[in-house]
């Protein structure tokens, strides 16, 4: 695609009806008809070499830039362009920024109670609804072309567009082949092999691992050894937002430098080590 996108799909807003009210496209735009989802994939080598600077031949930064930060900017540019074109045809269209910190922005005051980070609109659920991919056990969208290795963005629009077909997990998530590689890879046990959460879309039930959002945040923010950073801060007994922000202040100077340059997030091992879609299983050399 000339825009730089690798995939695009269209979801009818009715597919969001069983989800939380405040993440429904019509919560923002009562006349919305569709969510458009755009994705850009990144290369396998970025995942192959991911690791800390303590490991020979490993680098966390290609993922941080080309698997995360830069892709979010690229997708934002494409989303605004699509929204502008649709408005020239008379369809109000709202690009939704990629989540990262925004997943904490709206619900900030409640996070210590809910312990759950939610975006303004779940772009992963939108990608499922658009037929671009399906949920993996790792809580990520797996697509037929890139497995877990892509970033996504959504545009809510009044235009009615041809919906994609839902994809079911069996083809793309195969725990019996990979041995729950995502759960094993997680440096902080935020994922669980035997406890699932589920939700319903279009009458179909999807299941994937429960996720401890605060534990995962600790690693995404590079606060633990094994998350890709040089920082290691002991986990508090119960993580609060205050703990996370105090821990940020204690980050190793070089990690602070990466953040200042926009190299975010750190962890992502459940993404890097997921062998979908081709299930070429390779032994991953990194330790927790
Ligand atoms: S991003 Fe890291 S900490 Fe979070 S679930 Fe994946 S492997 Fe675990
Ligand atoms: S690592 Fe295995 S179990 Fe986990 S999401 Fe990928 S295919 Fe599914």
C-alpha cells in the first residue's frame, strides 16, 4: 500500500455492542457506522535479536523504535489522512491515537481500584471486529501475515463500509505447538497458562489469558531485569500508580535517555516469542 500500511479492515460498530459502553465507537460518535483499522507489521529479525545489552548479539532498541514508537507515528499519519479524505466525502471521521499512555489517561483516578488499563477504544477488539486478526493467548492480535508482530490504529467513521469476516483463534494461536511460549517468556508472570478471560463478539466467544495489567506495566516501563532495560526496581507488594511513578524516577540514567528520545516500550516478549503465524519454533536464548 502506498501509504505504508500493510493491512486495512472495516468493522461494523454493532460488533462492539457486548463491550464496555465507554469504549464503544458510538460513545464518541452517535452516528458512527464503522471502525476502520490499519496495521503495519515489522520484521522477524527485530524479534530475533531482541534482548538486553547484557546479552551478546542482542538489542532492545530496534523493537522499541521500529516495532513500537515509529510505527505509532506512521499509523497516526495514515489515520489522519484517511479521516480527512472521508470527511471530504461528507463522512465525519475520528482517528483514535495509539494507546500507550492514553490507555491510562481517561481512567487515571480509578486505576488503583480497577487495576485495568483501557484505551479510549480497544484497537485490538476493533482489529478482531474488522477481520484483520484474532486474539492470541498472549492478549495480542495475531494476523495471518505477521502473527503478533504489528501495530494497529483505528478510525471511527460515519461511513458504512464492507465488514471483514471474524477470524477464529485456532489457526493462528496454537498453544499445543508452542507450549505457551508467551506465558513462559513473560519475565514477571503477568500471563497465566490456565486462567482465561473471555468476551463475546457477534455471538462468538473468544478466550485468552488473564493479564495482570500492573505487572505487565512494570515491564513495559522497563522497571525489571529481563524487560529489556538496565533498570531493576524491587516490586512493591501491591503495585499502585504512585509506585510506578516513583519507580520511573529511579530508572537507570541510560533508560531515561531512551525514553526521552521516544524509544518506548521496553518489554514485549510475549509478542517477540510468539511463533505465529508459521510456527517455526526456535529456542530463544534470552533468560528471564
Ligand atoms: S509485555 Fe512483557 S510483561 Fe507484559 S505480558 Fe508480555 S511478556 Fe509479560
Ligand atoms: S505464543 Fe503460542 S499460545 Fe501464546 S499467543 Fe502465540 S501461539 Fe498462542
